[in-house]
């Protein structure tokens, strides 16, 4: 197996890392990739990037940061992604990664129109999504865990929408045949999402969002097949 590159953008706080691992840990577990078969870069701590020619594929994780704040490390990652795209390297962005990839290639990211999302949501694949190379492992309608405050409001000019939900029109997209974004989190299980929602309780309620409804929505999901298919296609 060629090594899988993961850009960990800092999605999990210290307490949760101790219980559930880093974002990179969970992405690799979800994708059934052993740590020795991966190169992990903690970009938010040290924005040093691999030479594009040494990368077979890259997964960009979620983050506690906001794309619209344009943190320096994220903008450096954005520039690297442009070079990776020129080299036709497979790219998959998750949540913040989904938003950063969209921003990088001309999309618009802003605050979620419906407020912060911290729920198990129903995702619906459109016709393009049902025949997509990595999403076709999922049924037309499936459950996925979400935890984000910003969204891809406008897709990049060359992107094709693959999936939507009642809360997010751009749950997933593809650019060409090698770049994907997914707003939802295959790597976050129901136990972790419940703890995240508890931590976010005050923030959710300050937006007028029903915390208990969010908490009660959370249930087990089975989306890891998407990550496995991405890794498989990249080999």
C-alpha cells in the first residue's frame, strides 16, 4: 500500500484526544489504514508540508478554526493543495477540510445559514453522488455525524454537487476526478459526537438552537466506507 498523507488541522481538544485520539488517528482507523502506512502532518501546530511528488493522496481533517479567519497555517495548506491538484493527487477534505478545499478552488465559505450543526443528519445523494467513485458505496439516503459552524455557501466553479441535506445544500462535491469534499464526519462516532455536543451546549443555546434536540438526534452511523474507497482509489 502507498502511504496515505493526513493533514490534521486540529479538530479535537486535549480532553477528547485522550479519550478518542487525534483527528488523524480516527481518520486512519475509519479508513482501515495502519499508522505505519500513513504520513501525518499536524498542520495547525507546524505548517510544514511534504514535497508533492512524494504524496500519493491526502486527507484534510476538520478543525476548530474557521476558514473565514484565514489562519496563516490554513492559507499555506491552501497553496499546497493547489500544487497537489496540478499534480493530479487525490484530495479529500472533511468538514473544515471540505471548506478549505472549496475556498482554495474558488468556492465561498461562510457561517452556516441555520446556525451551528451538531447532530446526526440525513444525507441524500443526488444522481451524480449515486454514481460517484467514492460515494457510491453508500445508499441514496444515509445518516452521518456533523459538527460545524461554517459551510460551503457556493461551490467552486468547476465543482459538481454530490449530496445535500435539509440543513446543508453542499454536503459533498467533486472537482474533476480526484478532488472531493464532504461536510460530514465519517470518523466521528456517536460517542464522540455526544461529548462534543455537551461541550458546545452553551454556544448552541446562545444561538437559539435546541441543545437537547441535537443531543437526542445522535446515533451510530456507518460512513467509513467512503474513506476506505478513497484510499483504495488512490493506490
